[in-house]
């Protein structure tokens, strides 16, 4: 019961955090690990549980989603579906011991991308546009990573879409919809995996969806810079802890 309460709180926090800044998996993953799951099971369960909130977020911002340049939004969706499926398949065929060894590096990479997206990337008056094949290729690689692990995909997509010439507001809405698309493929495959812990997933799904909705209200009242700093600190702490466990 204590573990379920912690998971519910983590889901609420993650939903709000994903709405405001992203990085919600940094919260759900340690909560599920605390509940006694293996890293592989925690990652898969988190992906499945956060999907309903991602759908809600994508639907809410549907009026702002866009393609960019020669790349239509539909093409980005199909690319995300294909990449998400490839990443999910890669995760399912990866031995649990291999994934357990990789996860500290994945969290480190996601934390670095989150920090760069939050504080290192400087907006420019004139965006550097990239060609359609390059953007499709980048989105496919991000989607593979999203299906495999997922931490930090929001900022990876924000960076790619912004460099391609999309405004920040449209990039934010578009990356939410694309995150739901890539995870749709992953969830469709993970649903048949014995690694999904359905009771914990249900608790996390309900609380995180409430968090996503609450995040809309909180968005106008929270200091976003402090929240982003908190996400980076949490990611660094989780990375250190994971490396410490393997030492």
C-alpha cells in the first residue's frame, strides 16, 4: 500500500511536470524501482501508464500542431509510429541485464539533453532550416530512443523542430502529439509483455492523467525556471544513484 501511494504521488507530479517542462519519467522511474520492479519492468510500466495523459495532452493542443517546411504533420506521425515500434522491439529483445547496465547512461543522456534544452539552447531571430530528409531522419532516431527509453524526448523534439524552423508554441504542441504517436506503437507492443505490472500501471495512469490536467492550471502560477532546475537536479541525483548501485 505504501508503494502504491508513492506511485500515485509520483504520477501526479510527473503529469504536472510533463505539462510544464517535461522529464516526468525521472519521477515515475525511481518510484517504480522503489516498488520493487526491475529497471526493465519499471521502464515498460511507466511508458504504458503515462500514455493516457500523453493522449490527453496531444488532443488538447491539436489546434496548434503543424508540419514544418516540406514535411507534413502526417509524415512526422508515421515516422514517430515506425520509430517507436522499432525502439519498443529493441527493448523487448534486449536482455534485462543489458538494459540494467545501460539505464544509468540513458538517464545521464536524457538529463544532459533536458539541461541543454532548458538552459543551453539559445533562441535565434532566424532559425536554421533543415531539409525534409534530415528532419525525418532525426525524428526517426528520436522515436527509436523514445520507444526504447523515452526520458528527455520532449526536448530532443523541441530542439529538432525549432532548428527546422517551427515556432516554439507550435513545436511544443507538435512534440506532445508526436510523443503520443511514438508511444502508441510502444504501448501496443508492451501491452502483451509480462513485464507490465498492471496494478501499478493503473494507479500511475489515473494519477498522472490528473496531473496532466492539473498542470494546465499550474502552468500560469509556477516558476518554470525553478521547476527546470529541479528536474535537472533530480536527473543528476538519479544518475549518480544508478551508477552507485552498479559499482
